């Protein structure tokens, strides 16, 4: 009788203890408690913002800004004022990619820079940021007597107002000019406008050129024509082995911009397993920018997290932050302990913050 009583008391005590455990103990296997990870990741990135050298601060500032952190966004504004040209260009492009519209006036001012590369970066950024002021400035630049400068503005404007830029782009495609990439103009017309004349122009080049690089660019351009996508993808896959490593990396970047699930197979099957680290790195970054969030993309990125090359691992971490869910936090957590490769640690920390921010927005009632 005494033993039964003691057993009953013991079971009651165990039940009380189990009920008192925090809710996080019920988290599914494989998921990490995000609170501590979030704090540790933010500390890693904030520490880097104290570095006196601007180029060093750019990456952590970009990663914090992507996660919506106010200090990261403010730091990008400070970096815009640095006279170092490389930092200016990186920052301008980052602001456009992240959609930080509060910096539109600053980017507009940079379109007046004496440096051509910086002007082009500013125009490209305005094409991503949008808004009335950006459209007005790009429209003004499109009327410039400098044909190369006008073409850059028209290419950026095509993202925002395709019909407004169409006539100008067609005009530039028809004219010979050493500083205007006519094939690039044709590709923009196919991507944003759907121009039949641009399609015919690309076909003419494809029939006459013997250069693998030019053939690849033509085939990618034709991927934007829905009824020709399958045919063009077969052409690209067939010519892939004959391309140089640099051309294969460019192939992955450009193909990654083409919509449609059918373009994913070449990216994952060819790019993620390529023998060249530069190609795998380009593939890792490209997969993060795909609009689809699919399990096969997640699996490819997790595989690339174990790559022997640190740049591949870093870019795979960045992309996993854009594509993954809280289930993937455990894969990223391990990268925070890398003592040899600063970029891997920073990209992993940024990815962790980005996943937590996005899932919190998607599930506002869920407490971390």
C-alpha cells in the first residue's frame, strides 16, 4: 500500500513538472528556438558596423537592412556619402535591390555623377525603386543627347513603364553604337515589352554568330518568349559543356532571371554540381532570388552549405535566408562558429535574421 502511494505521488510530481516546462520544449524536432539565435546574429553584425573601414561595413549593413534593422538602413545612408567609388556603387545597387525608397533623392543626385559606372548603377537602382520621382528622372535622362546615357536610363525605365521606354529601346536596338549593347537592349524588350521586332533581331544574330557567348545570350533572350522557352532551354543545356567557367557562371545568373519552373532544372542539375566554384557560387546566389519557394531549391541550397569553397557556402547561406523557413535555422546556426571565414559567418547571421523576420511577418500570432 505504501509503495502504491509513493508511486502515485511520484507520477503526480512528474506530471506537474511536465506542465510547467516552457512551450518551446514542444517545438518540432529540427527547429531551433529563434530568440537566442536572433540576438546572437544581430550582435555579430552590429559589431562589424564599428569597423573604421567603409568597405568592411557594407556587408553587415546590407544584411541588417534586409532584415529591417534600423541601424543597418542608416549605415547604408552613411556609406552613400563615402567618396570611395566601389563603396558608392555597392551601396547604390544594394539600396535598389532592397527597395529602400527613402534614399530615392540621394540616388537621383548620383545620376549626375561625373563617373559613368556610378551613373549607370544609380539609374539601375531607380528602375528597381520606382515612384514618381524616379520615373521622372529616368524619363529626363532618356532624352539625353548622350545616346549611351539615354539607353541606360531607358533600360531602367523599362522595368517601371515598359511602353514609355519601348520606342526609345527599339531606336537604340536599330542603331550601331560602340557603347550600347544592342543584344542587351533586345533582351530587355523581350523581357519587359514582348517585342516581335526584338525577337526577329535576336534570331538574326543567332543564325549568323559563331561565338558561344553570343549564342548563349541569344538563347537566354528567347527564353522570355513563352512559346520558345522549351526550345531555348534545350539549346542552352546542349551548349553548356562548351562554355568557359566564366560563361557558365554568367549563364546561371541570367537564366535565374527567367520566370518559370522549367528553368529550375538546369540551375540545380548543372549549376549546383559544376566543378568550378565560381559557377556554384553564382548558382547559390541565383537560387535565392527565384520567386518560387520550393523544396527542391531548399535541398540544393542545404547541399551547397557544405561546399568546400567558403564563398559558395556564404552565398548559399544568404539564399537560404531568402528561401528557407525556421526548419533551416539549424543548418545556418553551425556556420556561425566558422573561425576562418568572416563572410560565411556574416551571411549566416544575416540569413538567420531574415528567416526570423519573414516568418514572424507570415505568422504574426506566433511568439518567438
